[in-house]
C-alpha cells in the first residue's frame, strides 16, 4: 500500500525521531514505506526470492535494533541498503547458495501480497512482455556470476539510483574504488552478454 508520505524526507525525519524514542508504530510506518524497495534490492543482489525475504526481515530487525545509531549522514534508504548489503554478505559467509529465478511469486507484507519484481507492462504485447522477462532472467543469471564486491555496487548504482558517494559510505571505501568496481562490473557484464550472443 502506498502512503501519502512516499517521497517526504521530512516525514522520514519525524518517524526516525519517534523510532529513536522507542515508538514501534513509527518504525512500522517506515517499514511499510520501504519494505518493497528493500525487498527488491535484496532480490537483485541475491537472485533468490526466499533468500531475499529472509534478508529483508533480518535487515529490518537490525535496523530496528540500531536505529538510535542512525546519524543521518545519508538518507534512510541508503542506510537500509547498507544493512541489506551487510546481511547478504554475512549470509554468504555462513552458507553459499545457488541462485534461482522465479518471476511469478508473490511476497507477503504487513499490508497484503505484492508481486515481486513486476513492472507495469500493460502497454506491451505478450511477445514483448515475454522477451523482457527472458532478459531479466538472463541478466539475473549473469549478475549471479559476478563477485559480490562488483555486483552489489553495480546494482546500487543502476537499479537503486544511489550516488557514488552513498555507495562509498555503504562500503566504507573511497569513491574512486567504488567507481572502479562499477566500471569493472559493467565491462564484465557487457562481455558476458556478448559471449552469450543475446540480442539486447
């Protein structure tokens, strides 16, 4: 469910201040606002719907437990992406899993079920829609072959529209290093697409 404070950073600040004072309903509103966005990011970096759900849940638990430490040196969404990245890497250290793609699952949230990774494609023909879904699957498959330290910054930059500065803060690395990793990831991904001969 969309809220009327979807793009209101002032409301974010208000809710964050209430969260820092232990107000759980304020955190529930932040969760309602960012849950789908965080889930989609978790899915893009993990390539697995079940794992993305687990990462999303763990990320919000960590955020709730550490909200008092949020210093607002970045947007709340950037802070959440950093937590998601850390949860993902922690899980990778514990148990390396194979990625799988399933584009027709739904995801249960506090406000009901939402379709995963599905955009409004009503204007497309069935053939175009199928081609787009096939392209998504190919890209996700190719992304899964990239090392995490290249894949995650690439997704943050292109899918989440994060700045180099915010990504650098999320990783605790210089901006130059992040730019280099994104360029390397982009080059590798382009080469993989060419090697497959896919008509992109």
